[in-house]
C-alpha cells in the first residue's frame, strides 16, 4: 500500500498544482472511498496535511518562477486564517453522513462551474488564456472572499484553491498563471493552520504513515506540476476534472440517500 499512497499523492500534487487548487478536492473523495469507516475529522486532517505539503512545494516552485503576487496573497491568506481555524475545529462536530452530503453537493457545484468555464472558453468570452481580466472587486472584496474560503475549505479539507482561483481570476482580475501560483501561496499558509489544529486534536492518530506517504508523493508531484503547467492544455484538464467530479459527487449523493 505504501507505493499506492505515494503514487496517489504524486498525482494529487501534480494536478492540484497545475490548477492551483492544492488537490484536496480530488483527494478527499478518494479517501472517502478508501476509508468509509473513518471519521470526518480524520479525512479532513489527512487531506489538509497533503494540501499543505503540496502547496508549500508548489509555492517554492512558483516563487522561483516569479509568478506569485506576494503582497495581495499575504493579505488574503491572513484574512482566511480565522475561517481556516474554525473550519478545522468544526470538523469534529460533523457526522460522516452530513459531511459526505455537503461535500458531494460541493463537488457537483464545482463540476458545473468548471463545465461552464469550458463553455465560456469555446465561446471566447471566458478567461482560460493568459490575458488579464478587468477586476470587479477591490482588495476588500478579496478579503471577504478569503474569510469564506478559509472556513469552507478547511471544514471540508479541500484546501480552497478550487474556489479561490476562479475568484482571483473572475472577480479580482488576476491572470490565470498568477492566480494559480498565488492560490498555492495562500493555501500553504491557511492549510498550515488547519494541520496545527488537527494535530492538537490528535486527528492523525493511527494515520501517521499514510499521511506521510501521501504528502511525500504530493511534494514531488507539485514540483512536476509547476514545471509542466505551461505546456499542458488547460481546457482538457478542466474538462476531465469537471466530468470526474460530477460523477463522484452524484455517486456519493446516491450512496447517502440509499
């Protein structure tokens, strides 16, 4: 199983870094199927740790490539910290059934948004290229969004990049590569807080090695993702992710209902 966890971590790190989302929204569904008996806080704890190491590794790679907006990224990261702490703490009060249902609905919502993004791209009205968009919100709008993202991402263990990147692009006028890189910088800070809270709550007990193997794979995968991000076709990746998330989300919803 060691090799399997490392491979999963590598793929999560690579894909998460390419889209700037940390990979938690992909990892949590995998953990849900691998560990149906685990508690909510255990799933989010492991995912938060992997997101942290993925984001930290990706941040280093993107920083060397000079793609991170450190000034605004730091403001948004600090704004997200209170929500990140409360989100990580709240996982102990969510039943597995409620968690599964909330997460599944979010997966379907994310998949629909990604599909819409693809549709806009083919109509050449969306932002999937490297041109800048006109900012619709100022710095305070970004602060408010970050507070919300900090809470929702850590209560679900998804890192929040899948929400933050579109917000940075469509609402704050970031270029796509800068948004993905800055999102990783924000994730490295907020997920660190979540990991700290989970450690205090002993959420990793019995899962130390699995977390280590997943994280080690994610570190290497993040480096690979950052380097190949400029060569891959973003639309294809988004389409595949959208389809996969929709299928997984619907499957989880049907499992909860039945």
